[in-house]
């Protein structure tokens, strides 16, 4: 419903003496606060707790994500590893192997990668979806096997495009 001509004329007469207030400026914008790394301390504390709590003799981690770093591996380097920013030079797929076969294949693969001076490799261990009620056998053991090797400086679950929680990036020294 639009206003009638009488209503428009009445409105014009009511506001004919109204003038804008002179000299009124917009208030100055508040300066934006400097950016803060809100979760940095928590991330650093979690990674430190993980590395200190890692027991090489334990059965292994059972959570979805795997991760470990030795004290000489700085947090920036570990973050690069987690983000997949270190070039993966080779990979091994342990699907379908028994635990004993997988461990032997893994150790042989890591020894060869060391001889070739590879800095980073990917180990595909799978998620254990066909392992039955016992859960993922190789995934539970992979962390312990990697931590027992002195040439393994760090490892973490891969990015989803590289296998996600069914694979790990391994940083070799």
C-alpha cells in the first residue's frame, strides 16, 4: 500500500525546516588488536605431553591420530610434518600383512630409506576396518615400532589426501 498524495504533501510540510547538522563527523575507527596465536600454547603443551608420555615399550596408541617427536625435533618442523609440507620421498603399504611381516617389511623399508638419505617417507598401515572386534592390529603397533628406531625422529598421521589416520608421515634423521 503506497502513501496517498495528501500524505506525501503532509510529510513534506512537516519536514521542510529540517536541515542536516553541520560539522558532524564519523567517529574514528577503533584500531584492530594485534593478532594472537590463541591456541599456540595449548598445541605446544599437547605435543610436549605426547612426546614425554610416549613409552616405547607400551602396546601403542589406540586413538585415531598418531604422533610422536623426539626432543631434538623442534615444534615448527613437527608442524611442517603434520601439514604435509615435507616432501615424501617413498612409501610402503602394509595392508594385508601379519604383524610380524609388517614389522620386518617396515624395518627393511626404513633401513633402505636411510641408505638413500630420504628425509621423509609415508607408511600406510590402514585403519583396521577388516580386523574384526580386536581393532586395528598394525595401527596399534606402528607407533611403538617407529619409536624403537633411533633413525625415526618424528611421525604423525597423514593428511586426508595422503591416507589420513590410515597412514603416517615419518621424519628420518
